[in-house]
C-alpha cells in the first residue's frame, strides 16, 4: 500500500485518494480539436519520475501534485505543492 503525502493532512494511506492523471500544463486558448484530444487522451507513461495530480477524497478534498517514480512508486511532493 502506498503512503501518500498530502500537503495539508500529512501522510495517509492510498485508499483515501483518487488518482487524477498526469499533470500537464493548461492548454492554450488557440488549440485545435486534435491538440485538445491529444492532451485529454494520450499519456506519456514514462519509466521514471512523472508529475501526477491526486485528490484527497476522504480528507481535505483538495487536488495536489505529486511526482511518482513509475518504476519504484516512490512519491515526492514538488516544492510548489507544499502549503
């Protein structure tokens, strides 16, 4: 079981959270439909560190970013995620 470090509630077990997908930058206002579809449905799935979004369902109910190593499942909070 993963122990996820919530920036507001502290470390909690993974069953309290929902995975929100890969954290990607906000789309530009002038993107066409093809670019929007790529951003919504195509994921990079790298082997190694990947920025992700998580939602604390059974806690503070906030979204926050994490960096998860996809090979070791080690979780770290990026500096901007800390309150």
